[in-house]
C-alpha cells in the first residue's frame, strides 16, 4: 500500500521536519497564547474542523477491527503496550466512530502538536506520520478498502503516540543512567498507561488525562510557563546577543557601541526594566545599567559586581536556543522526582552550590556549599542522614594519600606531623602507629603504598568540627571545613566529592533541636575526642542537578553546567529516532 510504505519510510528515516499543517497549528496557538489549557483547546477546535472532513459513511464500521486491516504482530507500528491496549478493546478501533475520527483524536493530535510547551519535540510522537495519514484518508473517502487500511494504521499510530507521550510526561523522556554519571533515580511513578488510556477514551477526556500526568509541583508549572514565554521570544526574534567577545571588562561610566547592544540584550531578558528608546540607544554605561547587570549576574550565580567581565560575557552569549534546551532538560529532571519529597528533608542543588533544610515543608535554613570538582564530581544521590560526628577524625582515602599527599611527604619529612596526621599500618582502625621518619619514602610509590593516613580531630581537620553521615556506597557525606574563605566565591566546585557546608553548627542545631539542647552541642564541640550522635528522626537528603529553575520571586535562574550533564542530556532529549529504537539502545525505558 502507498500509505503503508510512506509511513514505514518516515519511521525509518525520521527526518526532522513538521508538516505545514503542524506548523500552522502552532502559529495559530502562538497568536492566541494565554494559558496552556486555552491554547490546547484552540488547537483542538481547529483540529476538529479538519478531522470532520475525514470520514467514510459505513453502517457496519463498528463491526470492523483494526486486525481485519492490519496485522499487529507483524507491524512496524507494534509494541507490547500497543498490543495490550488493543486486547483490552478486543481490537476495535479506538479513535474512529462511524468511520470518522473522534473528538478524542482531535484532542490528542492538538496536544502532540503543542508538545513544545512541555519542552518536547513533536516529531518524537510521530505527528508528521499522523498528519500524512489524515491527508491520505481525505483522498480515500470513496475507496472503502484502502480507507480502512490507512485508518487502521492511523488508529495504531494514535494509540502508540498517546502511550509514548504519556510515559514521557509522567516519568521523563531521558534515562538518567545514560548520562554516564552516578545519578540515583527515584522509582518511576506507577501508572498502568494501557488501562489509563482505555479509561480516558471512555470518558472522552484525552487532553485532561495527559495534563494530569504532569508533575504536580509548583516548580514544574513555573518552569514550564517560563519555557513557553522564552519560546515566544525566540519566535519574535527579540533576544539580541552582545555578540562578540570584549577585550576588556565593561563597567559604569564607559561609553561604546557595545553598551547599546548590552542594553538591548538586558531589556530583552527582563533585567533592564526601562523601555525608553532614547535611553536604550545611548552608548553611556550608567548606574541603572550597573544594577541591571547585577540582576543578570544574580540570576546566573555570578559575582554581583555590575561589571561585564569574562564570566558574565560568557553567560550573556549563550543563545536563546541553548537556554530553551537547558530549561527542557530541567523540566525532564523534574519528571524524575516524586511529587512529594517528604515532610522534613535536606535539598542540595549541586550547580547552585546551595543547601536548604526543610521542616514541615517550611524552609528552616539555607546555606552555601562546596561540591566536587569536575574530576571528582559530587554524585546525584537520594539518601538518608542517620547520625552526626562531632570532632571527627579524617580517614584519608587511598587515592588522595597516594596521588596528592605522597609527593608532599617525600618532599617534607615533617608534613604529616605538622598537619596532625598519623601513619597507620594497613587499617584505619589499627593501633599500630608508624613513625614517618622510619619509612624509606624514596622506595614508596603509588603502587606499593600500603599505609593508612588518619588526621586527628582539631580545628584544622579537613572535616572541620562536625560531619553529617548518610551511609552510601560512594562514601559521600556533609561536613564542616577549615577553608571557610571558599564559601564567598561564586563558583564553588573544589572538593573531592563530599559536600562542605557553610554553617555546620546551625545545621546541627536544627537537626538536633528536638533531641538535645544547644548547651549540650557546645559541650560536644569543646571535647577533643570524636563523639557520635544518632538522629532520633532520620532526615531524607535529596541531591539535585538543576541548572534552570524559577525562584520564589519569579526570577528565571540559570547555572553553569559544571559537570556537562546538560550537554549530554540535551543531545538525548532532542533525538528523534522512534521510541522503539531508543528503548532498544537503552536510552529510554
């Protein structure tokens, strides 16, 4: 069949184009964009007008089955969920009634064409093939047998697209385990999508059923709205870049043509609030522009000095397409999370270098953190804080001892003693201390290093005065640090993977508030020996890698992709192979 071959070729080739009809529908949507639901309803009305033209007058249509005209088990459209779905329907047509596509079909097609609003790519849901099949049906209205064959293929396409979209909106499109990182995932939300689709069809509630699969968090709604607003800006081409690298920093009282472009850019991003054309065309860098630059720097986690230097320029020169992609992958990461993180929990956002502690879903404290450098990156974990250690010792990992400390020991025989380290034989709990002066260090290499190094408790201990333990396979925990000067820096990825906290005493007091009083905590700190306090109430710890979000003041925040996870995720999210191909490659679930 002509249509069968066309669709087969499309699914294999997967070219990255949307048909004119799809683009027209999106344009109509943009022109009337107020809210997501209103937009989709507009699309549905338009689509219904088109689909009403697709019909075949046939009194025995209801007696036909898709398997009469299409063999599922041999179909390139077939997958296990599609087969289960049609088994539930006894292989009846799902999206046709009296030979005509239903309102359910209208709602689904309009939703797929509007999938950009969720940060998706419409072609991943075979919208082009669906549109082509509809056009083909319009041409076959008088050819009953061929009409039914194309209708069967279209019915299966619609079912498969619904199940694919529903899975993506509920649990995310990307598979985080394919990012090549230590990224622990939460259990997928439990949805029997086959049953869910069957119920939605019976209720004639397709569009609503897909909306209800979205994450039920304020952050998702806010970020999705920000994405749509930015998308419209990209269509209007109102995102001028400063465009070229500058040879020196630009700051207040400077005057140049670059300042005009800078004003235009910051007005487009919303950081500069004035729309006065005379002001915008002036090449003078005044205090108003300084404040706008500071606001931009605040939204991007940069040092807020009001000077356009290298780092600020670098962020300003990110294209609007990159920012849309960045928001898209962060929307997807929100889909990986449960709707409820718990009553009391710690939240660490790695690219933001921040920690927040919540009790009864109220923010109790917020502080800066230092996370792992790129080669020792902090993994994205979900864990449970179990106990605290006051005046901890530090068991130096063998990798640090051999790679970083061994050269220093060889260069300075007093290095270990000066820094309060002890050298032990083969075990961290060994009682056999070794005098470093008795070791022939010239013969010791990384390969034959058999010792263990432990740093005693004290104010200069690398873990500071408190560590917060959440047992895990990566040996990652929270801790104090003697290097407090690092917390004042804008970018804080300096550790070996563990998380250094800016206000450890405040965090400990909040965690132990119902358990021991502050005087008891001070007594523990005053001692010289390690003391362990087990938490009566364990606290969940959620580590995130969010590089785009909307804050409580409504500011769209971005952060640098310090571990290149965004770069990998964007590539996966935008791929347009069929879902079956991606599942086979392990990229999707």
